C-alpha cells in the first residue's frame, strides 16, 4: 500500500524543510530588512529565484549542483561519502529550496514593519543584534512570521517538480504524496490516486486551520 | 562628575541638506536643554550621540572615553556606549509588561527586584504588570525613564519626551526628571522645542538653528540676550525680558514689573511682589509713535531712542533703548514715513496683554 | 498531474491535419528518422511524435489523449488497449525487438556479469520505473530470475524512462544502469556497455504497434505501421540498433 509510507514521508519532509526554512528564511529576511548594503537588491532577487523559475528547472539546477559531479555534491561525496540525490534528504532539500523565498519575503516584510526605535532602544540598553532579534524583533513580527511559516509548509508539502528531478520517485524512500499521486494516475490506479489526493487535501486543510487559529489569537 | 563631549559634523539626511556641526560639552551637574525649531537638527544630534548615525568627522567622548573618533577610526556600536535614550512617545516594547520593559537593560540575578525598585522610584509601582497599551502617555514616559535609567547609563538623552503630554503631566514629569538627574549625577540632554520647559528644567540651554549651535549658556540669559538674530529666531521670541514683580493693582487689573530700568504694566500675574519673572514680547506687537500720544488703551507708552534698524525678511526690526532694549517690527514703509534713523527719539506703545509670562 | 499527462498530446492535436504517433521513448530516435524517410508521407506529411514510457502512453490514451498510433515497448500495453476496445485489433503488428544491457562510465566502477553486481563497488543502479515502463518490468523480471532482486533493491534508483536512466549514469549519479541496447548507443562516447543481460531471464522485448480506435487518420496510421514491418522500415530500425521481431 503506497499511501501510508507516502504520507509519513511527506509529513517528515514538510516539517523538516519548514524547520530549515524557518531559520534560513527568517535570518535572510532579517538581514535584508536591517539596512541597505551594496548589492542588497541583487541578493534579494537571486534568493527569490525559486519563486519564479519552473520547479523542474530549479530541480535541474539542484541536481547539477548536488549530484556526484556537482560543485557541492562532488566534495561532499569525496569528503564525507554522502550523496544527496535519491535520498529523503533530497526531498527535504528540494522542498526547502522551493519554500525558502516565501519565508524570506514574509519575514522581511514583517521585520520592516517594526518601528526602528525599538531596535535603537534595545541597543541603548546594552543588547547585541542577536539578542535584539530574538527578544524584540521576532516577538513583534510574530504574525508575519507565522504566515511565512504556514506558506512555507504548504509549499513544502506540495512540492513535486524539483523533488522528482532531485530525489527521484522511489516508493518508500523518496515517493512523497504528490509523487505518489502522479504515479497512481500514471499507472491507472484511480482509487489509490483518490485516496492519496484526499490525504493531501486533509493535511492541507488542517494546516490552514492551524494557521487561522494562530493568526487570530496573536 | 560625568561629562559628555561632542564635536562632530554630520551629514543631514533631511531635505534641508547640508551639514550639521555641533560642539558641546555637557556636564553632569544638571539638565542641558537643547532647543530649536523643527528641522534644526535636534534629533540628528541625539542619533549621532547614541550611535544611530555616523558623523562624517569629529569626536564624541563620554567621561573622557572616546565613543566616536573619525580620525582614529573609533566607532563604538550603540550597545557599548552606555548612553540611554527616552523617545517622544516612550517607544516601550509593546509585547512586554512594564516590569519586563524596565528590566530589559538590567543584567544579573536581582533583575526583577531592581526593576521593581525603579518602578517605585518613578511612581509606577502599581503598573508593573500592565502592558504599554494599557497605560496613559504620562505613565508610559515614567516607565520609559525607569527603563533607561535602570540600565545604569552614563548619560541620558531625551527626545522631546513630554511634547505629547498634557500640561499637568508635563509639569509632574518635569519635576521627576530634575529629581532623577540630580540623584544620578549623569548628564541629561533634553531636547525640546518648548522654551518654557527649557527655563523650568534646564541648567544650561543650547540653541540649535539649521544644524548649528547658535548659542549656549544659562537658560534665562540665553533667552533674554540672544547673541544673534539666529539665536533670537531659535528662541522664537524677539524680546525676552527678565524682571521682578513690583506690585499688583486690582482696580487697574494689572501688575507692574521692573525690567531693570524700565517699568512696564502687564496683565495680572499670579506672583508675589518681589518675585522674579521672565516675560516674552513679540516684536510685531510693539508700536512706534513719534511725539506725544493722545489717550489710548495701551497701558505702556515708553520713551526711548532708536539704536539700530535691521532688515529682517520683508520687514525692519528696530532696537530701541528704553533703556532696556526692546525690539519692534515695522514695515519699510513705516520706517520711511516716520523718518526713523538711529538716534531718533520715539515712543513705544505696548498693550499690557502683549507681555506673556515665560517663567 | 493527470492533466499534465494528457494535455501534452492535446497540444499536439492536429489542427492542420497532422496526425500523432505515441511512441515508447526508447524507440523515438528511430521513429524520427523513419517518419522522415517514409516514402508515403504524401499529403498529410509526417506524423507528430509523442514520446514517453509505454505505461504512461497507455494511461494517456485511456484518458482520451488524441493519438492515431501507439508503438509500445511490450505487448502488454497493446493487449490492454485492445481488450478495452480502444484499438483496432486487426492493425496490430510487431515491429522490432531489443535486448537489455548494463551500461557504466567507461573508466569507473563496473561489473562483468549480473552475478557480479551485489559484490561490486556499485552503490546505485539506475533502472526504469517498474510500474510505468516496460524496461522496468523486464529489469525486475531479469533480476528476480537471477535471484538478485532482493539483494539489490536498496541500491536501485528508479528513472521515469529508459532515457532518464541513461542520463543518471551519464551524469555519474549511478555508476551502472540497466537500459536497452539501443539506448546504450546514444551515449557511446561517454558510456560503455558492461555486459548484456541474458535474454532468457525476462520476457522477450517486443515492440508492437496498433492503430487506435479514435484515430483521425487511420488510413495513414495503418500504412505507416505496415511500412515499419517492411524491409524499408526494418532497415531504419536496424540502423538504430533494433533487432527484428521474433
């Protein structure tokens, strides 16, 4: 039965990717929001590229980068013996790369909304940048950051194109729910496809409900 | 005793452009008030001192320790400068209650206890668990003062902290401020555009106009004797006069004030005879007449001699010695028609209500 | 995704009178040449080619993708279409056959025989998707028959088609891949054939074609299919490495 393994894998991948993206995207958003620096706009544009490129193109670039002959993949293989493609880590990487710009942009907007005097006040009270980030900026940006996280999770859950290229479609190992749906349709197994699609829908709806609740109570 | 010194040149970011030059030494023996019209650069000054802006050149030192020195490449980040700041609308952290706000800059185990002590010090002990959104403007500023001082800074900057408050709160907080400063012994730099506050709170007054210090000194003196037109503009009132109350006259509805050689009648002042008072008189409210006047409603007709005539914008400012120098604003037409020149004897005609009490 | 599956041939739907051949991806290069040299192209011109794994093509057609002719890499897909009444039984022809080979980079780790695989320093083997590509089925049959499927299962990475499996090996993602012999020729400059899989281990790889019931140009489709079985057609296929049908 393909449903349970795919569901488990999808949830694992989506949560892991969201965790990664929360840190990376939040940090990137913070840096972009802080102050102007030369090349800021270029950096922001480059980091947002996965938003506009077709997922399969992003997947292709990731494969080229992380594959055994890739700029990152080759040293990784020779130094640590690891290869990311075709493992569940590849699913996480693909999902995280696609979800990253969503979190980054939401975080940047949320941080930019904050009154700059709060940062100055906190600094004058002796706090360093990281302390200010976690004690003042993140609490004040809570709502925007939560929105970003939810968007990122949803994107990670539904990731297909880049995952297919980078992780392959290996049942039990890298076949996430969206890939399983694809294969079920491709092999004419309509009932399985329906069950899988419903699974995905239920999880997505649950995520949106949580998001609504979080967005409101804060 | 602490000392804050600064000689800096800052690029001005506002539309007015140009540079901002400041040279000031602020001692910890009282509150130094920085006054000036908006756009004079008061906030720019504070930002540069606290480290939010980098001056193009110059030096800032606190107790002899350089905070910024362009020549030697020193530029301490804000968190290392030990300079506290209080903002116009408190800018308390909205997600923390009063106690946590005050404790934000305190390090160490006894943080809650020390924060509570500071809250009590500013008269806000019962507000400890309220959020800033649940506090009034005056209460918020008390918390803001406590927060800044609890971090034990070596100087405190205040950026128009009372301008959004009603006059009762302003008075109460002003007293608190004076008390806190003398207890702490650190320099307080208080920016305001309200001259009355300068007189009430300040031991020194620095006047800013268009990005430059135009005068500094004891508040009453600076205000009474602006050294230049720029200072006078900064001060906003052309005639600032110090004097003593002589007596009151209930039937006339007036008080008499001796300005040191010239006695004037003002509307009834709520002061005992002998009390010192500072009056403001705007030049445009002073009439000039030649020759004796018939009956008029003006309580003051003062004889004097024209000392100088200076063009100011589209008008002419005449300085007349009565013997106390008073300035009057005239149109060039009037000057011509009356044939006024330095040396001309004239009469100044001033209504009692034109004298406003400044302090 | 179902949308993507059958939208593709929709887009190729002949507006100008061209007709569509859905062809197994391993057969596509040969078909391109065949379509170009087919002497009876005549008024309707060459057909449009829609290439994918045979299993995918089957699903497309089932969902109503417009195609005139299906050329699959195994009789199974054809059987299904005929049983469902979606193809013209009488037009069915076998046109070619193929062999399975193992390919590897010419100077990397390799093996000499199937039995060598478990021990070799080959940590990944690229094979086609067992459920959608006949190549995958044949590979599994062969490995199971050799008693190696369970031992090698963890090392298998599944590509969506023979071409993709080849690409994985060419890229270095997998040191070894099991593909058709005709595929190995495509990257002959970069990849070397390690060994041929004994054909008795799997069902014979027979390419069959059938004209579809909803063809817009059944006559042309049938004519083309028949031509592929003649000497002219066979010559083209042979040039690409295909063997004649058994």
